[in-house]
């Protein structure tokens, strides 16, 4: 298998380098940010990693000299580790305003990077995210496994060898490096337990009070920790859809993980048989499809707001993709046998001109009334 897997986000990155003086690239650890940048820009950009104490010291000892050396077409990796550099980047950009693609700043915490950007680089930077491999980037022979084994590039390239060991190391590194740098988490053990509880409840509504009770901490602590998990690309939230701001049907968001391999690791799923027989298989499959939709939107930088709908009497649509000009109403089922009942709620809520989809593991088939019955693979190949 080739050492570099071509990424959909490459074209978006190249477009941004022509449109902005600075491009910011964030995403979870090990999603392939550095690999992508070095692969497609190796002949045109220099690379500086602030993971290196030597480079950090070089900047802080003499920032003026440092910026004279690295003044144009430079990638500053993990830029949030030297927050002072943002002011120097601003000055360099303002003195050379028509030079697009001058700097690329990367980071694994959107909170830390965005905090510095908002203070120094507002209006001068285009922001992108690189998430784990999306469906179309995973080799065909591994796509079914990726539903429950995840899609971090290193694991895919290694055919998921030592998958559990890799995820344990990932969590340990994440907590040791990212969490401590973002927030003063008092009890790391309870924070890890929160990640486990959220994994067991993926694709469900968040009940902050229940989580606080289970952990023995305050509701505000749970909310703070969830914000940390969002900022470091472990989880994302999908809010409820409502036409009227004053008439929310369900107020709580639903919780999803960017990578389903992490959910499987935290809930003890290691094999296809365990996935098929687990009570987690339905929520995990829903999480997989919605995280893939999220990846497609982020990597192509298309406007796509994600929502779900659930009424007080239990009627639900798993996913609504709002593209401003149109909405798509989507039901997600892990099964392989289609019944018309599966799309009854789509019929109830979508407008005639809007598209509806049933995404499942069965065969694709024609249907009527602007509704399509699609195998999930066919749906996710729509890059």
C-alpha cells in the first residue's frame, strides 16, 4: 500500500492558498495534516515544527531574525505552542498584503488556534479542517471494516494491525498533550470516564445531568469537558432542527465521534462479529454515516449545516443536511431489508421538492416522491 493516501481536502487547500495570505489547518492528532502538507507542498514550502523545542527556542531567542529567515511560503506546524508568533505573522502579512499563500498554520486544537487567530489574524486567514480518512479515501478492501475500526491514516495503511494498542496510545497521548494544554482538567480519571460514557451513548441525546450524576461532578464541569472534547476533534454535536427560533422541539444536541474506531475501542468492539451482535451496532452505524457526511462537508468546504429532528411524541429523522438552497432528509438504518415504514417520518416532514434518503446496508433501489433508497457505500461515494 502506498505511503501517502491522496486526500480530498488537497484541492480545497490549494484553492485557499490562492485566496488568503494565511491558511489555518486544524484537525485531530494523526489525521494526516503534516503528511498532506509535506506531500503536496514539499517543493514550494518550508516546514517548521514547534513540536521541536529547538525551533521554539530559536523563535523566542530572536523573533525578528526568525521571521526574516522564515518570511514567506512557510508551514508553521503546531503554531499554538508559540502564541507570540501570531502577532509577527500579522505584521508580515500586513506588509505584504497581496501575497496570498504566504503562511500555513496548523494545530490539533481548534480552541487554541482560533483563540490566537481571533486576536491577531481576523480577516487575513482561511480556516480548514482535516479529519480522518473519508469513505472514498479508504481502500476498497477496508471500507466495511472502517465502519467500526475507524479511519485514521496510520491504522488504514497498516490494515488495522494492533488497532487496540494504537487507540490506547492515542487516548494516552491526547490526554497528556492536548487536554492539559487546553484546560486545567482537575481529575483526569473522571475525564477519561466521561469519554467512555459518551462513547457508549454515541448517536444519542446528551443528558448533562445524568452524566454529571454518573461521574460525581457538576453539570458545568461536564459541559466544560465536552467543550474540550469538541475543541480537540474527539466529538462533535448535532443540534435539533426547528423552523421557528421560539419553537424548539427537542433542545438537547446529539453526540457523535469523529472516528468510530475510537468508539469501538472504548466500548470493547474488536471484530466484525462483535460489531454485528452488539447493541452498539445501530448507534455506531449511525455515527459512522453522520461522521462521514461531516468529513465530506469539511474536506470540500461546502456549506452544510447538520441537524436532526425529534418531536415530543417520538417522530424522528436522523439527519437533515441544510445546504441553504435545499435540504436533504435522511434516515439511517443498520439493517439490510427495506420496508416502507423506514421512511414514514421523511414523508411526514419533508417538502415535496426536497430530497429524502434511506441510507442502509441493503441494496439500492428506485423509489418515488423524490426519495432514494441507497446502500451507504453508494451514498458516501458522492464526494
